[in-house]
């Protein structure tokens, strides 16, 4: 017990003794003498206080507290001593006792119920003569009347495995584990990465989501998935792609991608309308017109991979499907021995030799000489008949001489024919 506590106890004991004595002496209803009361002697009463009273002598407080700081409780005690002194005077004058708020005959206690300390309030002391601070104190979180929190400051682990210490909750009634937060990559105290899980396009062009890097301090767009041979991101491996295959028609092809990119199909022709493995020919056997404007139907071309219009071409005479007439336009000779060209006969299915006929003089394509053999007179007026000139392209009058009898046309007609002869002779000269 320190020196200040000893002093306080000594003063309290003195005050109690004095009050008890005053209570006895202030009432005329008490018939018991002080000697009848079972009071302890003064020396016995104060012997319980160590080093406070010696041989029953009153402790000199003023000498002992000279160097002490007098707190509010001591001041109140001093005030109460003064009050007691006044009460003694009043008691002797009026012979009365005042019951205070603590229910005892003693000084008035005006500070009763006032707050004090951290959480307390002033209450009656055990003897009822003073008010003392009844302060239960705060818990570890500074909360009045709060529960004891013995784990405060001890190590703890958060729900995500982050280490920290127990600290007070905001209401001071409980503890929370004050540990760093784990970021989206479960790194305690790591940087916040709110973009984790957002969409991204990786280097291969596939859509995926941002993920944590190896140490959980940043985000990255993962290299997976990658596209398969059909371009499907994350699609199955299709090792047969591009290799040879055969379909149900036993037609050869190669394995190619289906539209979903997740499977293959044999890209091979089926047996078509031409009964071969080839492209579908839906127009087969429908009508068509060729370049000669001849009508036919579309039929299989050689090999059966395509169609062609089977309309027959026109022959040289313009007849669709007519005989070819291969001699058309070639040289020919008619029955007169004259040369010409083979040309179309009417109907366009045959040819004829288009060659001139011989005239009366045997000249092919020579002029017609209708007066040949008719009566004529020469320049000397000699009667005769028209004969062919040397070229065969004209006539000349051949005098018959002597007595000439003409059984032909009248002589008047013969005169006209002389003009023909002259013209024919001119023609000979020109020839």
C-alpha cells in the first residue's frame, strides 16, 4: 500500500469514528451510554491501518501529505471534515442529526450519481459518509459494460487464409480479424484486379476470359483455347482433315469441315444423272437451243461431268440436222462438160452442180445464138446460113453459092438476120 492510500484510509477511519460518536451524542432517545456500546477502543480501531496510528496517537496527516498531490477525493474528504466540524457545533447547539442520501447520519453528498472515471458514477461509500467512484472500466475496445475480449491483439486468419490480428469491431462489443484482403487472385494484400473474368481475345483470335498471372499480381488473356483445323476455338482435334475418303456411292473425295467446325464429312460427288461420280446436273434432259438456233435437249457431255445441247447443227444448206453435204461449194462438171460448184438443191438436203450449159457452138456459158442455121446473106449478098464463128461466141453467114434454094424464113426475115450476123461478126472481132 502506497503512502497516499495509507493516508486516505487513516482519514476515513477518523471520520467514521467521529460520526459514530456524534450520532450517539445527538439524540436524547438513546438511553445507552457510550460505555454500553460495543465500540472498539480508539487504539484498537486504528490498529488495523498499517503505520497510520502509533500507540493510539492520531496520525499527523498534514505532515505526511506535504509532498503529495491532493486529488479530488481528498479534497472532498477535507470538505467533509469541515462539514463534520460544523455539524459538531450544530449538534451541540440543536442536538439533531441529518440523514444524508446514503441513509446515514452524516454530511450531505451532492455528487452522488455523477459520472466518473471511464464508465462509472459516484455511489455511496461503505460507511455512507462519502461518494466514491464505482467504475467497472472499459473492455479491451474501450466499450463501457462491454464483454471481455481477451483475444484482442492476438494473431488470426481471415476466411481467405490471410494472417492478421484481432481488432475491435466498430461497436466495441466484438473482435474482427484485421487482416489484409485477398484480391481476385487470392493474394493477401495483392492489387485489386476487377477486370478478372472479363472477356478478351487471345493471340490466336479466340474469345476467353481474363485470368490471374502466375504470381496473382496482374491479369492476362490466356493462350488457350486455340482454334482447330476448322477454325473452331477449343474444338476437337480432327486429324483426318484433308485426307482421302469414299462416300456411300463409292465416289472418292476428301474429309472437310462441317459447318459447326466440330466434325468432318466426306466431300465427294454422288452418282449424277450421267451415272458417274460427278456434280449434280439437274438440267439434264431439258430443252435447249444451240448456236445454230436448232432445238434439242441437254444431254451428258463426254465424261458425264457436264451437259451439252444435243441439237443437231445446221448443214451448209441451213437445215437443222440435215445431211452434212460435204461437197457443198466444191467444183463440179455437168453433163455438157461445163465446170461449176455444188450448191444446195431446194429443201437443203441435196446438192446440184451449178454449172453453165454449152451454147449451139459448144461454148460453156457462151451466149445464146438463136439465129444459128438460119438464112442469111453475106457482104456480097450471097445467100447462105448462119454458122458458128471460130470462138463459138457468135455467128457468121456462110455463103452457099450457086443456085440456092431457101426453105426457111422469108428473105425479109433473112435481112433482119443479117443484122445478127453483123453483130456476131463484131463479137468475133472483139473476141
